[in-house]
C-alpha cells in the first residue's frame, strides 16, 4: 500500500449531499486523494483545475442532471474516466449514464466493494453499452427537450420581466405622483407657516391644487359667522374670479356636496356627477364630470370645505383623496392660526392703544413739568425788570430840559413823565423811596448789568421752553427728503457751532453715498450729537477734548453710516438705555431739555434708519447713525411722502 | 444780616432766586448740587441762617437723582439740627415736598412766584 499521499491517485467526487460525500471520503481515503465538490458547477471548475485521475458523479445533482454533467466533463477532460454513482433504480438509468459519456455506473447503496470498483475503473475498465445509438438518440432528445424547456423558461422570464417592468413603471408613476402630492402638501404646509394673510393663503392653495394635480377647478369655502352659509373665499382661475365677484355662497344643507361635507365632516366624492341627479349643478362650472368636497375641520368643528373638480370621469384615486384631505387639514390649521392671529392682533392693538395713551399721558405730564420748571424764573425776572425800569424812569424824569442836547430829547423825557402819570405810575413817589434807601442798595437796584441779566434769564428760559416744544413736535413735522451730502452738512454744522479749531476731526470714505433724508431734521440730529459730546467733554474737563466724526457706506450700500465719537468719560452702562428716554438728562444746570436724544432717535427711526450707542467707561462714547442712502429711493416712492 | 444757602442745579432758577433774595436784603450763598451745598454750609456754618434746597438735583456723587434734596436735608440737619430748611419743588411734586416736611424740612415752596419765597423766609425767621 502506497502511503505517500502525493503519489495516491486523485478522485473527484461531485455530490450535493453531505452524507454521500462523507461516506465516499471514508471508503476511499486509504487509497485515494478524494477531492469533493458540493455541486456540478463547482465540480466542473475543480475538475479543470486539478485534472483528477477519475471523476465520480452523483446522479442527484442540483442545476443539471448527472448525464449533462457527464457530457460536459467528458468534453472538458476526454481522457478522464467518469463514473456515475446512482440511486436511480429506473430501467435504463445505467444506459443513460453511459450514453452521456460515463465509463461506469455504480448503483447505490455503495458498499465494501466500492474501493475495488473505483480502482477497476481507474485501471481502464469501461462498461459496454448495447444499443448505444438508441440510448444516445434518446439522450439527445432529452437534451433537446431540456433546451426547449429552458428556452420556454427564459421566454417566460422575459415576459415576466416585461410585466415587472410595467408594474415598476406604474409603481414609479404612482410614487412620482405621491412624491408630488407630498411635495404639494409640504408646500401648502410651508405656506401655512409663512403666509399669515388668510386670503392669500387660500388663493395660493387653490392655485397649487389645480396646477399640480391638473384639476380644472378648486375652491375654498368658509362658514359665515351665523353658520348658515358656506361662503366662497378662494376660487381657481376665471370661474373662481367670477364666483368671487358674485359673492358666491351655498347654504349649509344636504343639497350640495359642500354642505354635506360640512354637515357630515366627511369627504364627499362623486366620480361621475351625471350619476348624481340630486347634485347641485353649478352654472359657473358646466364641465365638471367628477367632483370632491373635503371638510375643513378645526378642533372637531367644521369651519369650511374645499371643492376639487375635474372635467374627467373618475378623476380621483385613493391616493388623491388621502393627500387632498391631508392638505385640507393643513388649511384648516392655517385658518385656525389666522383666526388666533386676528384675536391676538386685536388684543395687541388694544394693548398698544393703552400703552400709547399711557405714554402720551406720561410725556404730557413730563412736558408740563419741564415747561413749568423752565418757566419758573421768568416771572421773577420780569418783576425785577419792572422795578428796575421804574427806578430808571424815575431817574430819567429828573433830567432837566436844559441839560439835554436838543428839544426832541426834552420832548422824550416829557413823554416819559406824562405816560407814567397816565398809567398810574407815581415817579415822584418812586424817587422818594429811592432817596430813602441806603446808597449800596440803591446802587444794586439801578444796576444795568442786573437789568440785562434778568432780561437774559427771561429770554433763555423762553428759549428753553421753545426748545422743548421743538423737541416734542419737531420729529413729527412733515418731512421732505432730498439727496443730502452728510459730509457737507456736518462740516457746516460744526463750523456754525463755533467749537475750538481742531476739536472736531472728520474723516469720510470715498465711497460714501449721499443720504436721502430731510436736511433740516438730520442736521438737528448731528447738531445734537456733537453738542452733547462737546458738553460731556467740557463737563468732564478733559485736557484735550476731541470729537471724531466718521462717515462711510454701510455694508450693503443701501445705507450711510456716520459715527460721532468723543474721548470723554463715556456713558455708564446703567444709564445707556435711559439716555434715549424723553426728559432724562444728566446736564443739570446747563440748560438741556432732556429731549435731545429722544428726538434724535425719533428722527432717525422715522427715516427708516437706526441710531445706537457704544460706550465703555473711560473709553469715550460713540454714537452710530445709519441713514438711508440716496439710491434706495426711486422717483416712484417719493409720491407717498 | 440774614444769610440764605440756596442749592439748585438749574442755573437760571438759581440765579433768579438769588437775585430776588438779594433784593429782599439777604446775603445769598449758592451751590449747584448736594456735595458743594454740604461743603459751602460747612465753610459758613456760623453765618447760614436758613437753607433753601431743590428736590431733584445731582446727589453727593454728582449723578442726577430724584429727591437728592432730601439727602442734603439729612446732611445739614445732622450738622445743625435746628437749621430751618425750605424745600423747593415743582407744582406737581407737592406730595413729595410734604414728605420732606415730615422728614425735618421746615417748609416747602412751589417754584414760581419768587416773592412768595421771600415772604416764607421772613415768616420762618421772624417767628
């Protein structure tokens, strides 16, 4: 016995069954190298790779019969003996195997002589076949049948594929439609959140329903306040417009699909309207062949209905109905939102009115307080001036004609005496009082300086009051916007303010556009800001007070940005908000009205601009003013002003 | 000679009142806020006979404050408990002024008719 496995003959056994293979392996392992393949295709591959000395072929194979496998192996490896191991007990099984190209046939069950039989075939034994031609022909017929069968199967597969393809196409079309429906529903959903105006939303919805689904008409009805009518609120195309113009409405009753859908809260569908004699025929929509009415339900209460109409029969499939109903639900939500918004708006308006009244009351109170305060010194000053004038007149009346240069002056003095007497002013008595006074007191009373000062007090108080008036009503005055060079305007303003030379440093970027503003009001703005900055610097006794004005185009070129910066003490965080409030002032005695920044902000806001402050303690304060650039305004828009 | 300490941050009001008081024959010391007012009083503690204080003006820290006059009132009262003090007020703040009186002010005066202040001071100091 040869024990070197490399020298043992190789036998390839092709069998599907694990049991068969393990049995053959055990029976042949001593004298052969057993190669195994679990199916004929693997077997064919393995055979061509290993070129075994003998091939054993199980008769019960997948994919092909053992005969076929034998034929193909024979063709591939003509010199290799092929033996069929078969459990096939039908007559002719052996012959068929031999006809297919096998040299031998070992019937199952295999036993102790198996090794012996294999060795014999390996040594060249070949079973004889009588009537070989007959079996061959039979085998060829079998093969032909098989090919035919396979052809049929292939044809069937092709047919089936065609069917599947068309199914897929249908599915695809359906998916596409569903996709579109979803997309449309999503669009409606999006609109629901983005369009707050209900009428616009409804109009968009009917347009989408018709254009995306190819329905020829869609309309949306909402229930009237008395809940008796379904009133058309949106309608597609010309028919829709005509119906809207005619204030089209339907009674909420069983007679119309709209009415029924509202009453039953169920979709009403007529796939062929001709078959519904009780259907209400709409004269505006004579071509309707199928129709659907979907209720709009909010919190389980009907608020209206959507009608969708087609000029084709059976225009609605399940899918359409489902997604249109989903869309109707979206619209219902939108209607609810719009109603809530309306409620909110009226509540808001109420609140705003209250707030406005409060603000007006406060502002009025403040204004009266300030005007009263500012007016306080006027009566005192006027009283003193009156006294002073009496004393001076008393003195003037004492001047003798002879001391005057000419007759007209003498006449004037005479007039003083006469008019004083006429108005009940006893100059003699005043003079007597004066004579009785101590000299220093008398001197104080006839001081021209004091007289002038009192006139100044009265004048300045009156001016402050006028400033308050200007601050209060200035921003409300009619605006007349024109293209304005802020550069020239601010330079002029600074010059007129008479600040020390070099106190204001201005830089302007080349691309700064003209502003489109009311020149007078905006000049006030910068006048105020620069004046404020200068006062802050003066009050803080800054050694080298400086104001930097800078102008440039603001980002997107629709605005001009001007900043006014000072090197003063800055504005503390806790009052940065308060500075914009009317009548808030830190200026104490320096005569500020406390309306400056409030009026400034109002003016800037009314121009559609913005003003803000940036300030860190000790780092100065910078006011930024953004105003519309000139090119924002087209001639058209000027009409509204 | 009677000396009046007048503290008010409104320049025009202060000057006008000062002139009225001067004409009425008083010596007048002025200050624009609590801090300076307190200092001026301390420097002239022996001569000041009566203080006239505005209600709303910069406080001891120089920052404008409602009712800062009450702070100065307390300060002056601490320095001299029997100092007569008149609180100046706008017409619409009379309640606050009355409050000031309950806190130790001798009287309040509503800004406007300045001669009235002279009469009030005469009345306070005469009694």
